[in-house]
C-alpha cells in the first residue's frame, strides 16, 4: 500500500528524502482548493506509490476564497525555485472566459511553466491549465467558446468529465493527440519534449462535481445547459470515468518509480 506524505509549508527537506517516494508538486488554481486537493489525493492513493505531496499556490494572487489552512499548507511558486520534482500537476481554473492577459498571475504563470522545463520530470496540465500551458509551450492553439463543453465524454477509449468554455481543435496541436474528436476537440495531448500531458477534461472530478457546477451556475442566473451523458433519468449523477482516471494516474506515475 503506498503512502501519501503531505508536506506542510515550505520544507527544503521535501526533496531530500532518500527513499523511493515520488516528489510531486500540485499547483492548485481552483477556487474550491480543499475539495480539489481531496480529489487529487484520492487518485494518487490509487497508484499505490509512496508520494511526497506538496501543494502550491500562485505567489501574486490574492485568494478570494481564503482559507487559513491553504496559507499554512501551501508553498508558493517562488518557494520552490531551487527544488526538483518528479511530477507536477496543475489544476484547472474558472478562467477560460477571460483572456490570458486578464489573469492577474499570468506573468508568474508563464515563468512557472518555463521553470518546470528544468526542474520537473513530467507534468499533467488539466483543463484551463492545459490550454494555458500548451499555449506558452507553443504546443497548441485553443479558442474560446460561447457554449460550454459540458458533460462526460469518451474519446479514443478514455472517459472524462469536461467543463470548459474553450476547445483545442486537433489540427491546432503540434504534439501527439492521444484522444479527442471533431466535436469537443483534443482531450488528451502528450508532448515528448517536456514529458507533459495536456488534459482538457477533469480526471480528478468527483461524481457530484459537474452537478455542483451546474446548480451553482443556475443559481447565479446563467443559462448553462445540463451536463451531457451524466445524469440518469432520475437526474442522479453517474460516474463513468473513475476507472479511466485511476488507470491514467497509475500508468502515468508508475513509469517513474523504477528510476528512483
Ligand atoms: C473551465 C471553466 O468552465 S471556467 C468557467 C467556469 N464557470 C463560469 O465561468 C461560470 C461563470 N463564472 C462564475 O460563476 C465564477 O467565476 C465562479 C462561480 C466559477 C466563481 O465565482 P466567484 O466565487 O464569484 O469568484 P470569481 O469568479 O471572482 O473567482 C473565482 C476564482 O477564479 C479565479 N479568478 C477570477 N478572476 C481572476 C483573475 N482576474 N485572475 C486570476 N484568477 C482569477 C480565482 O482563482 C478565483 O478564486 P480564488 O481567488 O479564491 O482563487
Ligand atoms: N469549469 C469549472 C472550473 C474549472 O474548469 C467551473 O465551472 O467552475
């Protein structure tokens, strides 16, 4: 059984472990950070690996949905500049209705994405982070949409929740498109130059997350349509992606344990 060791605050020892643990950094951009943490930890626990887990936040962003636990537990992108990580996960963010230059931490994000090329062995960028990091890397070109791509979709055998106002047409990708279609664009891209996966969906989402977003938007008076391929005929959310999400994380991270 693997062990997930969550390191609190900045600890230079986080990368001085001599065991076979993987040092993983999670840049959490989601407003519901604590929920997103649990979703990612649940998936990492399925890998059965020993993991030193560091949560990170943007140094230049003033967190609106403040929680003291976040400030105590999280490092910032500035704290880790001298460290090396086996893997980096960057979460999604509710930013895809904004232009990149409207994101208040955009310059810091660009620097961080370039920093990771010399300090991280493999990366997983999710949703908005896939679009943003892929744009910075010059790997892809996405475009904003008026209608949200919303629901659970299976492309090339992998099922995942989608919740985004952007698409990445497959023909706009300069790396390997592992999954996608002409309707919702690329869903899984791999770039061997930086060993990075760009996932436009949310493998980490829990069963109810899409429903929570939907009812949130409806409560806020938005005309968000119901997520596709998600509710059963009694309007209960059905999770059809957990196996694929778990398999992805296991296959992604297990390849690195042998080199430790
Ligand atoms: C991938 C997607 O589907 S994105 C689309 C998400 N859904 C929508 O856009 C629907 C309309 N948007 C919304 O309803 C809101 O953005 C919500 C519900 C997602 C959040 O609303 P609010 O709680 O009022 O917060 P607000 O929108 O101001 O910011 C939410 C988060 O977005 C991020 N954010 C918002 N504006 C900025 C900005 N200019 N720069 C950087 N981050 C920003 C922040 O992370 C912020 O939370 P945090 O400061 O606690 O980290
Ligand atoms: N799409 C999510 C944000 C992260 O993709 C939302 O509606 O809040």
